[in-house]
C-alpha cells in the first residue's frame, strides 16, 4: 500500500521510498525514511493532495509524490 491509498486519520509506518533521482531524494530529505511513523491527517476532497504529519511537522504531498511512499500498515 502507498501513502496515496492510505485512509485519513490513521497512523502508518513507512516501509520504503520508490522512484529514483530527484523525487526520491526530495522525499528522503523531508524525513520520509523507512521505519518512520506518519499520520495521515486529511485528503483533498477531489484528490490531488494528502496532508500528513511526521517528525513534528506537517506537509502536503501531491498524489504523484504520495504514490512513491510505500507503507507497512497501520500502527
């Protein structure tokens, strides 16, 4: 399951970051590293963005970036 498929108001653990090059590096630099817990706060009503909280900050990811974050499951 990816962050793009995650339900709002749930907590998950990151398993891996897919992709290559700049996309992957940008996510890793923002703290999306394996074994990090991520709270999915909300999703845009018509799609497009996912609002998540991790490592004491909140970030909105586009759907294409959220699809690169692979999750283990709910905590």
